[in-house]
C-alpha cells in the first residue's frame, strides 16, 4: 500500500525506446510442458485499428496490472507495431493512436501477416519474398511493455534497409507531443500519469504537436541474418518512481521477461485446470478456464491514485466500469483465489481501505475523484466474508484472516445496526442518502421486479431501509455467520465462533419460515411484517439453497422450478427472472430477464448443496454452451446473456462472469 498524496498536474507521457542488435541464433530457452501456450493461443481476438479515441469495437491485451493495453492492427497497411496503447490513465480510457510507435522499413511492401495472442504476450509476423518482421510484446511490469522487433533476411542477397520510428496520428485531443534531446514526450491535460520514450543518445527527432519521427537508420542484413530492436513503452503514475523503473529497464533482457511471463501464466492456468471438476475434463472447458483467467488479467490494475491496492475493473471495455465495486470485488477475489491468492487479498483490501468507522463499505471507488466521485450512497450485498474464507481455504494464511476479521465482523453487524427497520433480526436493503434508487442499487439487482413498488423508510439519519425484507440479503447474512465462525475458529476465537453458529441457527429458521411460499415452492421477499410475499420468481429465490439455509423439501421444490424449461431452464439456464413472467424482458431489463453468471452460479451451487449433482452438471454444461462465445476462441465473456437466444449482452470482457465460470468448473 502507498499513502502518497497524488497532486493534480498535467500528465507527461513519455515513451521509452531501446535499440539493440542481436545476431545470435541461440534458441529461446523455455521450461518443458508449455502446453498452455497452445491451449491459450488466440483465446481472445485483439484485432482492432481504432478509428477514434473511444473506439471500443475490439478487445485489448494487458498484463501486470498496467493501466494501458494493446491490440493487433487489423490490416496489413498498419504494419510495424501494435494498435494503441489504449490508455486507462485517463479515467474512461482513450486510444493514444492507431499505432504510437510504428517501425517503418523504407520501400518494403508486405505480402502477408499473421497475428497470435497468448496469455503471456502478443506476437505478429509480416512477410514478403525477401524479408520477415516478427514483433512480440510483453509486459515487464505494471508500468512498462517491451516490444521486440526481429528483422530477418529470408532472401538470397545482402540487403541494406532504411528504418525509422514514427507515430500514426494522435487520436485524443488531450495528448500533445514535444521532444528534448533524445526523448519524445506526450502531455495530457486529463491525467497525471507519466511515461518515457528514450532513444539512443544522438538520435535526431522531429515533432509537431501530434507527430514525431526519428532519423532514418540503415541496417545491413546478409542472407538468413536477423537483427533485433527492443522498444519499451512506459506509463507511470507519480506515486511510483520513474527513476527506479528506468534503472530496471537497463538490466532487462526481453527473452528473460518473456520466459518469466510464460512460466507465470502456465502456473496460473495449470492451477485452474488442476482444480477442474472431473465432469469437465474435456479440452473445451480447459480452454474456457484459460479465457476466464485472461479476462481477469486484462481487467487487472495496480494501485494508483485513490485506489490504494491492486484489483480488477468490472470491464475495461465499458466506460463507466473503470473503478472498483464492492460486490464485484468479493466475486473477483473468489475467482482469483484459485490461481492468484495474493491479488485476491489485495482486491479485498482495496475496498476495506474505504471502510467507515461504523463498518459501512462504499459501493464503488475510482482512481481520480476529480472526475468520478466514490459512491457512498449505498453498499452492496454481504459476500465479503465468503470471499475471505475462500481465500483462506486456498492458502491457510491466518495472518490475512487476522488482518481482515475485525473489519469483516464490523461490516456484518453494520447491517443489523443500519438496515433492520423493525429490529426483528431480518435486514432490508437501503441507502445512506434516503433515495429509493440507491436502495435498489444496494441489492445489486437495480431494477428487479421485486422492487417495483418499494418505498423508502428512515431508520435514523444516514440510514434508510426499503419497506421489505429480502430473502437473498438474509441468506447472505446467514452464510456470513457460518463463514465468520470458520474464520474465528482459525484464529481460535471460539467464543465468537459459537455465537455466530447460534445466531445462524435462529436466522435459518426465520428464513425457512418467513420467505418460503409452500404453495409456489419458491422463496420470495416479504413485507416488513412477514405476512405478505412479494411475488415474481427471480434468482433471489435460490440464494437460500446457495447459503444452505433451506430444508431439503424446500430445496426439492425450488429445484423443480429451476429445472422447468418454461421458467428457468432456458438455453442459458438460471436467469434473473422466470421466463413465463409478463415482465420478462431480457433485451431491455438488465435485471428483468438476462442471465448473469453470478446468479447462475449461485443456482448451480445451490443444487450441489442439496445433492442434485446430476442437475447441477447438466445445468453447468448448458450455461456454458448456451452463452454465445463463452466456449471456443475469439469472443469475449460478456456481462450477461439473453437466456432464450444466448446472445451476449452489455459489457464485454466482464470480470465477475469470468470469475463465476471458474467457480462453475472448479467448485465442489
């Protein structure tokens, strides 16, 4: 964690280039068993030549938590570099250029090109009859990407080639060029990040406000001879030291960095595959685990500005999702725990850094609050103890449990202090500002039909509740009590553990009695008095199964409705509301019909909890096969899906969808 104050000033983005020649033909040294390279090859399609600064028609590759990303050019005319970078150093993300550092070979016309992406790096190859240009891009840190260009004479005669670097036009009005000595600088009026593009001493540079070009350099290549040119692009925030990063760059060898990344990704993907359930050993499911890991990787951001720890965006691809959300964070952390528990821990820490004295956790936070304010109007459903417990189960780090336990305990009891209007031990969603919309946001299911007629009630100043008690909220709180008991036992605080278990037993009985409609065979929200169900079958109805709070008979009845093709067993099963409801509207509904994979996972896990494993396996396969683009290569994992057609909806490259795919395939 860092505590530096980030001072507001104009950004200086400087790109760093290093030239080196290497005629060695020594093969790349790699560890054995790099099967993951083939398994993860071209999992996502990064081909895009951006037409403007906010072109989101393609996907972008990032790693190491960098706040910038790249694509492949989608036409041969844009050869000689990678698309971008796409700069998330500006709040909602912009393309700096279609190609900020293009390697130009004079009078060379390429006849073919091939792009290949991996979890570890990007690679493309341009060819004609006499020359081959191979370019690889790998992230050496969360600040720097290195590009190696290898020019090979594949003809029979010696060739002299004139080469230079230039940028394609700057796409964002906020960015301006200047140069000094052997450096090109790019300034932005909308960010305080910085970077460096340093050429060898003596290099001549010409620039305007939005173009630069280096002086031509001639290279001579004999037949079958190659030359390497290494480039590094750095974008760094002021709380980090550019001097330290610059020093590190002087000792970095491209192949060493690439090997480190390959080993890292192999280890991560292997950790996922080694935990896959026996029913899903087929290669298509291994590939979707690789896609899920890569989805989370592309949304990973290091600490910067107001974000004091690293974590994941919900989606870099959607302009409003460039921050950290609490509900998303808990889910991300569980998915990450299977292969990167340290990142999972930091995802938790980044939200609890903002915990209020009374235990409240903010809904969402952003790097730059001069552009986007943190949302303290509501929190999100209580799944943080679940997340910490799952992390603990993976690596038994009691120090992390000790760090988080008092914070989790305070947050848990915040619900009973601020969201229990009638003090009956059953909580309601609500808001801090008294608005109805923020209270609906607090549920995470913003416009679910169960809130169509809700009203807001005042508990005290700064604490308001809806006039209904929600089954999912209280199921989550029931699960939290049992998870808190596990954490307390890990810390040998047995008095607390026994208290949680006793309280959980009482809450379970109340959930079974108040929220279950025996005539419908479904769990519903109720009014505050608990004598009227708020009808409309939604995914909240199976959270009692996920939490193990239902009786076996209740679970059997709920399962029958879940597996009914007219209700929830659709092409993409277990969507947010029953397909036979008159308000079912997946294209316009957000939480009124689409399938969100977190809710689908809760449904599948609920089935497993009560021994319905055949139905759970059948549902998992149908979810993954029915959701367009989840299986196979190229398409991204989406925010949600149309349950009838399978069409991907809303944001691309969505983190919690990827996290829950990991859970679907690995969770017991």
